[in-house]
């Protein structure tokens, strides 16, 4: 019996690879922080990166810890919402998450190309850049066909490689401070501050904690490992964000010099061309690692929805290693087609759609606490009902702020909120078209 258990566990994602996969699903490194520094200045940027984990990341990770250990099912957050509120709202949860991925997934192959351009511009000129993006999707697709364990172990290696230049950067900054003393840049706001924009970017950089929940059946001992993985990843991501920022501040690099890609310039100032090249290559690996980990997460949603009869049964087909290969190929093809779109990816759109899905997850937490108090909860948010409400308050307030901040953005000629509302309203129509109206009074098939 023990030999059989060991064999089953050997084919599942363990704690460290789960932490690494979650790290890429949420962060992938300091890339993306540049606009926070440039928009808010060092002092406010540090405050944001300290406060956002407290009011956003920690509450979300606690919510996931409770629900993922209570219902460790493939499909994760889709299953939770379906259990608490029925198939209609479960479908909306899946739709909002998949719709948000259209705005999110195209950025990571683009990031790979942007950093590759700094090293080998001839490889990304004209249509070659688009071909490289397609290649990234193909690599991630083939990698994911090898299974969750392969993606998790690969995430560990990519995480070490992508962070190694920043470890060197921290060491050089510490050496310079020890040799020359602190020459900190001004901590105040830049000439043209945009604190609201900086907060949106900070929220986006801390977004995606629930993505790891969709692979629960492919995780070893999920009741034990999910809470540990979530809390470990929160600490890891926060450290990866704060330490490089503190380093470049204390050695005196002005905040005004920071915009997208400025880590390359900072590495060049501290370590010369070799370190700058290493940061460029690490940025490319970061884009691949993030895209690869998100493919692992998002392709489990159509599979779970098909199991409940809300998508064609074709999506339930799996390989021997558990990979839902039809869902993987269809999603990868959709993301590949999205690369040719001319729209600008707006963080506000991402946050609005993702925020809507996140609100449903917190509502599921509260409803399940009330309706099914006897459910076995291996991990429970401390503090009873007061603790559950306090955990919910921070993310809800920040999502409301994101809605307010998006009022001035426009996409496809429409206000961002109107555009996001149209996308969200397509969910009920698709549910009806999928025949879900006949299931709306039935519990989820995975109860």
C-alpha cells in the first residue's frame, strides 16, 4: 500500500514546485515594477509594495488556503463558486477568468520579445517578432503536455535563473554602499506623479494567487501544501519586489529614470554590460516562465466546465499523465490568435474582469461558511466570522478602487468599464447557449 501511495505521489506536484509555479502565476520577478517607481517615487512605491500584500495578497491567499483544502478539486475557484452558488455563477467565474486571460496572456510572449530585442534585434524585426511569440506559445504548449510535474520542476529552474541577476545586483549594491556609503535618491514623488496608476500596477503585479487552485488534483497532499505554498509565495514575491527596489534607491538611481525595461539600465550602472545582458536574458525567461505556469492553470478551467456539461465533452479528454490535451490545444490556439489583435492591453481591464471573478470567490467563502458549517476544513481562516469578513474587506475595497480608477481608460473606442461590462455580460448569454439554463437549479456535478 505504501509503495502504491508513493507511486501516486511521484506523479503529483510537490510543495517547492507548487511555490515556484505560483510565483510565476503571480509575479515572475521585479519586471513590471518600473512604472510604480516612476509614477510614485521610491517612498510611495515602497509603501505600496508593503501595504498591497497585507490588504490584497494575504487575504486572497488565506481565502484560497481555506477553500482549496476544503475542496481540492480540478477547476479550483470555478468549483468553489459552483458549489456555493450553483452552475450559473460557476460558469460566470470561469468565463470572467478566461476572458481576462485574453488581455493578460498576450503580454508574456511580448515581454520575451521586448527583452530579446535588446540582445538580438535582428531576430525580432518585423514578422520575426510575431513568429517568436508564436514559438513561445508552442514551447509552453509542448511543455504542458508533459504534465504538471514537468511544469512545476521547470518553474523551479526558471525561477532560479531569472532571479540570479538580481541576486548579483543586490550584492553589488551592498558592496557599493559599504564602500562609498549610502547615496539614496530622493524618496519623494516625481514631477508628474500618478499614485492611482501606481496602485493599479501594484495590484496587477500581485494578482493571480487563485490560479494555482485549478490544479488541485495534480498536487501532492493539497490539504497540507496549499496553505504553506500560498503563504510562502506571498513572502517570496514581496521580497523579490522590495529588495531590488531598496537596492537601487539606496545607491542613488533617480526614480525618474524608471520606466518599462529600466532594470537593464540599473544593472548596467551597477555591474556593467555583462549584468545588463544577464537581466535581459532573465527577462526573457521570466516571460516564458509566467506564460508556461498560467497555461497550466487556465487550461484546467474548460476541462472542469466540460465535466459539468457546460462545455462540449471533448474538453474532458486527458492524457495518461492527466493533462487535458484538448483544452490545452484550444486555449493555446486562442491565445495565439490574440497575438495578432491590435488592441492595447490595459491593466484596468485585466483588474476589472479578474476583480469580478475574485469577488465571486470571496462570496463563495462566506456562503459556504453559512450554508455548510459542518464541512471539513483542514485549514480555516482564523477569527471565525469576523476573520472571514475582515479578510474579504481589503480585496473588495481594492477592486472597487480599480473600478473607479478605470473610469478614464478607453479600449476599442469605449470607456474601459463599458468594455469590461460588455465582456462580462457575454457570460450569461454563453451559459444559455451552452444549455446551462437546464442545469441552473442543479448542484455542481463535483459536489
